[in-house]
């Protein structure tokens, strides 16, 4: 009888632990979200590659450095009629520069989550929207010419995580500004 009771208690305890740990994986904390997103190793992009850059003098130096590094070829310059202190540079990517082109965006490095700023669990509990600030690591030659190089610019991103039977996984992401929230 004593052996039967101890087996029942042991199985009850094991069942409780299995249920507890299984349910625990459904919780999405900021540290867990940060780890999941960083493991996904997302590229950081400079959006809107158009072949034209409206530059002040400091940005023009950065653009010329890209040309000197063989990333772009400046094809023409013209004054900016809207802003007399700026110049419009027309350029094309070189073969070397095209290695950093993804769709219409230029890869400037890899995202590294600095801080998760919010988590919103969607209705049903199987999807979450995670907002976060990031910094750029493993920078490409295009980084210094992007707005991301300005230390005053706070870089924000949003990720959607989905809950699977084995825990949370990254699904997709997009940029956002504070006005979007």
C-alpha cells in the first residue's frame, strides 16, 4: 500500500511539473523576446535606394568615400533647387555595391536588439507584437552614409512572434516610428 501511494504521489508530481514547464514556455518576457529576435540575425537596411541622394556637404563626403571604395559610381551632380546648401548626386551601384542590395534597400549591417520597449499579445495568445530599439553591428561600407550613423537617431523595429508547441518563434518584422504606435 505504501508503495502504491508513493507511486501515485510521484506521478502526480511529475504530471504537475510537465504541465508547469509546458505552460511556462507560453509566457513571453522581454528578455526572451530579445533573445529570439537576436538569434534570427536580422539585416539592418537603409530604405529607398533610388540612385539619387540629396546631400549636405558632410553627407557628400560620405558619398564620395563610397565612390572611392568602389561601392558606387557618381554619374552626375546638380544643385538642389529647394535647398541651396544641398547638392543632388545621381549614382549607380557598382558590381561590388550591388552585393549589399536587397530589393530596393541597401544592407548596412546586422540588427542587435538594445532594448525591448513593449510586447502586445494578440487575441488568442498565439501571436505577439514586439517593439524594440536596436543598434547596427557588423556594419557594411554603406553604414556611414546612412541616417543610422547619427548617434541621435533611435532605431526602432517591430517583430511578430508566433507561439508554437515548443515555444515562441520569429515570424516577420518591419520598421516603425513612435507616431505609428
